[in-house]
C-alpha cells in the first residue's frame, strides 16, 4: 500500500476565508501560523516536535488511496480511510477508525480522534486549518440537512486554526454553491454540538455541550453559550454575549448582552464576561455613554438587528420578581 508523500504541503486555508473572517469578525489570529501557538485554555505554549523529525507511520490495516497527499511525519492508525482527493498536512495524527473523505484538506498538526469523520464525497470542499482537534465520532464537513440542497451542487466548509471540536459534534457544509459554512480560530465546541449549513462562527467562542445552531446563524467573537441551547435560523449572536443554559434563542442577541429563558430574553449586560475580557468599569458606568466606543458598537449591533432581513432582538426581562 503506497501513498503520495509530497512535501511543501500547500497552505490549508484559502485567502478568501481569511478575508471573510477578518472582515466579519475582526479576528486577530492567523489561521496559517501552525507552530508555537498559545493554548486557548491555559495560556501555555503548544509545540510538538518539528515534523521533519517525526517518522511517517501508516498502519498496515489503514486504507490510504495512492493519490492522497500526505505531509511529513503523519501518523495513521489502523482501520483509517483516506480518500484520493484528501490532503493531510505535516504531523497530523489519525487515531484508529477515523476517516478523511472527499476533497478535504487538513492543516499541519491536526488530530482526528477515534471514529472522527472529516469531509464527504460531494462536489465542493472541506478545508481545515492547523492545530485542530476533531473529537471521538465527530462528523465535520458532511452534507447539510436542508431541503434546498440540490444533489450535485458544490457545498463548502472552511475552518480556521486551533479549534477543539469535541466528541459527537456535527458541522455541515453549505446548502448552495454561493454560500459557505465558516468557523474561525480558537473555538471550544464541546460534545454533541451541531453547527448547521451556512453558519458563520467567529473566533474565541465557547459552545457548551448540546449547543445547536440552525442554518445561517452568525456568531461573532468571544460569545459563550451554556449547555443545551437552541438558536433559530438566521439569528445573530453578538460578540461577548452570554446565553444561559437551556435557552431557546429566536431573535438576535446584541453585543455584550446576557440572555436566558425558554424563549431567551435579555437579562442585562454580560458584566462578568466583559470584566474577564478586560473591559473597564469606566466603560460600564461612563455618564457620556454615547461617546464610549463599546457602547456605540452595541447600539449599532441593535440597529443592525432591525434591518429588513433580520429578526429583531430578544425581548427584555428584568431579574427582579415583583
């Protein structure tokens, strides 16, 4: 069994995706910088041995198509499958029973845990940047669950760098050739989450277990979703917002806000989240609020939610019970 080992693996993330993420979510990270990255959870540096010092290992029980492109120092366990159009970056690790299908690119230092499936034999592509972990039995880059999808149409998924995608999560490609499902950098997506077709997810977000995003949802940066939440299609989740556990979100959440409830309602500012991210007390209490850039950004977020093609914002409800 042979595979094409080609060195100088090409950059795994398209310039179009980089531009989209930078324009829409103001991400400051570089999805193409693969080494000496800072761990997103504990602040420590993650650096593996240089890939040119790692031997390439392909288990005899793995099925690697001769036309697949493998980088240096990859490790492919037993019962793995790598298809003819797959490109696997330097120092990637595929644990037993993981699979790479279709026109799929994995950047350097990606890890596929047992049973993970990346890509699908569909027109279009799945592109995943560097230093991503795909958890046990997660499915990333499969066909969407949307009746608008027409068989034979191209569909796309592009993911940045340094994301942790945990077990049993599903992330789907776009529903049409003119759109794309996008995930940025440094996101923690916990077990059994779902990100549907055409979603746009920024960077540094935390989705707790069973966070479910319907199609065309936009999540900006530094948002935090507690467990078992559902977001209606086409909703926008603003940066630095917090969604309480068990919430059903059917309208937009402006930047910096906290919501919760069976039909999620605004509960005030996400003060703890803002403090953790370095926002000052002056910004939270300034009498000349209209002059504070943070407040101006929040107000613009609210205005945008009332555009013709948007869903408005969640209703307000006070914590005080009378």
